[in-house]
């Protein structure tokens, strides 16, 4: 197919305008063809003949542009007739003629200031609504849990153990690595600062308190929020997109009972256990650093640690773990159930779940600190 | 131009693990025809379509699409052949983050440089051509019904005025009226645009109403023929397919004699 590029020309003959077009008129050359059409100069003619006999290959875009050219002459007050359309092109012309000029209704004009105010209002109202819905969801979860505590058989053991394996067991290596390194970092930084004051040995106290009270549980919770909270949202959200949630409801299964409760309970069980691992390995990391780079031997370290790392310190950290786990589980599942539409929504809600759960975990941690301070622990 | 093969498959072999799906399959699709592809579950109808489109690498054989070797041709030629094809996937496979108009414009944006107003007008034309109301354009796929998503998918497939259109189960999941409308739409578009249509379908009404020839996947190969040819075929699966109660109802509706040839 050696076809030439499309062209359109206007000529005057016997007081009549003749517009002839030829070559290939397809979407591939549409940009150039549109410019050619725009370059035509519709004169004050009464009769315009469109001679299309030189056309080689035409598609809908080509026909659309030819008709656009004809419309320009009609707007100038001329009568337009097409010639040389041929049997091959006629159905195409009819198809385009029957369907063009049906642009969607134009969007109403927006004023920037009004739009900004509107957006601010919408964001505020949405935020309040979301908070209310989250509280309602927590209530729903609590009710379902209470209902099922009468019938422990309905707590899905298989699903629960599966979730504990995925959220807890499989997370152990990364948690161990992370907290070991954090222990090393804290011990090193502490030693460097405290050495100048001559209290290098206090590094061990600092290490014990930071790891046990705060960082062990907090870093584990943040890692789990990124690892499991996001997975909850993505899983449940994809199920929502695939109408699996609707199918469950139609079969008389409660998604909160089947999907949400096992996940939340699994996290509430797994996160404290992970925290214990994190605490131990965090202290080990500190110990390794202390022995390698400080003038402290293992025995000294163990004695000092035994004094600093009391059961109270350990419990203060551990008691937060179930609360953080509950926050991560609830937010992850809640955002998953809020997915609507398609892939974009799954991504959006997953992001929101991770950000919101980490944010709420840190707020809860601050609340715990204030509470413990008031209690004098 | 009639008689020229736009798709030419020779000795195609496809297997997954130990399961051989196609073995020594030959197929010619002629320019301007509507070819229906039928076959039992697991006979590889969709695999065949994906192979022609270059989405699936077969274990053997040659596939030529619009004169380009899909398996061994150079990447540029293959990409050019692909832009001359349109595909409607089973559930539309619209990009969910784009509006219908943007979906239809996606191939234009990717392959052509067109001014924005022209793209808008062309998209509106395509959307009207597939029978969607104008206000469907600014909507997201999530806001459309299943039938409308299929139409929107077809509008996207037709975006660049392709020479070959592949349809995967175009009428599955549509109500009978919607399915009949869709059949008519495909036939109308095929007549006016002159495209070649390859349609995987189980809808006997579609087969009877709009297909010129039917390719039946049996015994890992393909048997192509008109409805009447298949009626005479003594293969048990083909017999069961074209002489079952549903087939009889569909063909009598289409004005064919159900017992023809048997």
C-alpha cells in the first residue's frame, strides 16, 4: 500500500467552489489534516462541491475531518455537496454523520476561590465523617467479638493461626535484624556522649530503658503497620473490588467476623510476642556494641543490666503492644472495607491505612507516656 | 482485497507444564471477515487470542499478524502491527483510574500527536459510535454497568480505527437484548469500517447472527468452516455443540435449518 499523505485543496471553476481531497485520511495523519482543513478559506460561495474521488484510504477520523471542513463552508453560507464518496466509503460517512457532535455536557465553570473553599469544607467534613465511621467500626468489631465470645467455636482457628503465621512468625527475621541494629546504634551513640561525662556505664541504663519502654515496641509496631496493616487493607480491598465481600454477605457470612476479627486477634497475639523478641535482641545488639567498643566486659554488663532492666520497665513496654496491635488491625481492615471502585482506590486506601495507623500508634504512645508519668512509673 | 489473510498461523504449539493445549494448529483469518472462535472450556481459546497478540509465547509454530512475524519479527514492526489491532478484553479491562474519554484517548496519546480538542472530538465520536450516551465520557469505569463497560472497552479498541479487532466473549454477561444489540453493533461497525473481527464467544446467537466463518477448537487443532460445514462434521464435540437444544433454538431464530446436513 503505497498511499500518499492526505491533502485538501480549494479551487474556483465556473463560479463554483470545488474542494478536492485525496490521499490517506486516517487518524495517524489527523494533526496535519486538521491544520490543512483550518487553512481553507471559505469564500462567499453559494455552491461548494467536495470532490473526494482521489481519496485512497479513509477512517472515522478522516471522515470526521472532511465533514468538519464541509461545516466551515456551510457556516459561511454555502450549500455543500459531496461527490465521489463511493460505495466503499458511504457506510463510514453514514456512521460518522449519525454519531458526531455529541460531546459530553461541558463541566460547569469553577471559580478558583470558591473551589478552594469548597475543597476545604469537603476535606473537613470527610475527616469528621471518617473519624465517626472509624469509631462506629470499632464498635462493630467489639460487638462481633462479644457476640462470638459466647461461641468460641466461631472464632476461626484455622484463619487465626494462618494470620498469626503471616503477621507474626514470618515477621521475626526482619524484626530481629532491625532491633539488633537499633540496639547497636543506641549503645554507640550513648557511649560516645556519656563517655565525655565519665559515666560510660550509664549507657547500659539508657539502652535498657529506651529499648524496653519505647523503641522495642514502637519500632515493632511501625514495622508491623507497614508489613501487615497494609496487607490487610490490600487483601480486603481487592476482595471488595472483586465483590467477594458482597458474596460473603449474600451467603450470610459477616465480613467482620470472617475477615476482620481473626486478623485483629492475630495481631493482638503476635505483636506482644514480637515485642519480647525485639526487646531481647535489642539488648543483645547493645551488649555486642558495649563489649566490642567500650571498656565494659560481659559480667559488668550483665550486672548493670540486671539493675536497670527491671520487670516494670519491661512491662511498661509490653503492655502497649496489644493496644498498638489493635490500632493497626482495626485501621488496616477498616480502610480495606472502605475501598470502592478499582485498583486506584486499593492503593489510596493502603497508603492511608499505613499513615493513619502509624500516626495513631505514636499518639497512643504519647498518651501512655503521659499516663505512666502521672502514675509515677 | 478479499481472500488476503491478515492472520496466518502455522503449526502452533502451546503447552502449560505437561498439558498440551495446541498442537500443530493452523489458521488463516481473511481480511474483512467475522470469525467466531468456539471450543470447550480449557481448549485454549483465550490462549490462542493472546498468542496472536504476542502476549503469550508459544512453544512452536509461526504466527503472522498483518504480514509481520509476531514471534521473530523485529520489535518495531511488531509494535506497528499491534497498533493496527484493537482488543476488547472480557470485562472491558478499562484503566480504572481514567475516565471513559481518557481510556479511549489512551492509544491516541501513546501513538499519535494530536491536538487536545481534536482528541476530545474523536473520543466523543467513538463513544457515540458504540452506543454510549454522551455523559458516559467523563465517568470512571467503576460508575458504569457491565454492558456499558463492554461498550467503553469496544470504543477504546476502535480508538485508532484498527484493521483487526479481537473480541473476547463480547456478549458474555449481557442480557439477551443487550447481547443482541451488541451483536448488531459489531456487525454494523464491521460493515462500515471494513475491519476484520476475531471473536471468541460461546453465544450461539452471536455465532449464527454475525459470524461469516466459525473456527472450532477440537483435539488441539482448529477446524474452520461455515455454520453449514460444521453441521455436517461428524466430530462428537462439534455434533454436540451444533446440534444441542440451545443450538437448535438459536439457529431457527436466525432462519437456518437446524437439521441441515445431518
